[in-house]
């Protein structure tokens, strides 16, 4: 599990905000379940290799694509967008105050709104409208992970490495998608890294108090006295 050292909150409200943000991002794990359920309900065989993610949200049936649970997928896109924004606002003080912090929050808002718009404007509404909804998140998701990797390198090395790994995976997927290699797989290489980053990061923060409690319990009374006794 990725371990993240949270900044010391300046109030009980700050601590609760971190926990709420962690829960919001942990819920992103549900996205994968929604995608699987929607794909399973297709009237034709859905291919995770050759069909796009957007195909899961189409609201009309064609000979090659039809899912009666498109509302589930589109609602999940909207929920994912909102969770992205809520978590970013709740975790904003993990980034030093100033332009860096608000750059990350602004990018997260762009990604969240774009992701939500993906569900509001499915691909069968028109490729131009759907493309305008998808593109901001498509571009910004790589930028935010790269900036996190750079800006957190000195303060939170593990988070920076995790961010760099997710960014490199997404960029690799972008290159492969551009050359037309199995769109279903390559599109997921582009899309999955950021939600995965959020879900794992959120879960790590939510579980951090449990980890600390177990660590304190594991300390023997003698060791505790050694730590607390004056020199």
C-alpha cells in the first residue's frame, strides 16, 4: 500500500476534510465495477480490446453496440468527475500554498468537469460535442500527474514516484492510441492511471490512522517508556 504522510491538520475540521477527501477518492474503485457491469449487460459482445470506453455510454442501439445499462455508465462518469473535484479540494494543502496549489486544484476541476461532461454528452450525441467534452480531461490528466511528481519529489518521495509511474503509463497509452493500436486497451492505458492514482492515494490516507494505531499497539511498554522518558 502506498504510504502518504499527511500534513498536520490545523484543526479537527482539517482532519475531517482529509478523511472525507480520502473516502471520496477511495470510492473511485467503484468505477471499474460499473464499467464491468455495463459491459456485461451489452446485447452484443463487448470487447475490452477493440471497443472504446465511450461505447459503454451510448444511449441508442446499433447492430454492433447496445447496452441497456448506459445510464449506469453515464452516471458513473458524472460521479467520477464530482469525486475528482471533491478530493482535490479536500487534499489541497498537500501541495504548498500559492500558485502550485491552485494550479493542481484548477486542473482537477477541469478534469472533473470534463469527466462529468463525458456522461452528459455520450458519443452518439455527435463526435464533435463528445470530443469537446472528453478532450480537456484527456490532456489535463497527464499534466497534473507530471506536476505532482515534480512538486512532491522533495516532500513526499513515494507519492512523487507513484505519480510519475501513472503519468508515464498514461503517456505511453496516448502514443499507442495515436498509432491506432487496439483502441480498447490503449484508451484504458490513457484513462485508468489517474483514477487508479486517486483511488490508491485516497485509500492510503483513509487507512493511515489504522496503520498508526497498529504501529502504536505493537510497541512494547518498555519501548514506550524509552521513547517517553527524559534523557
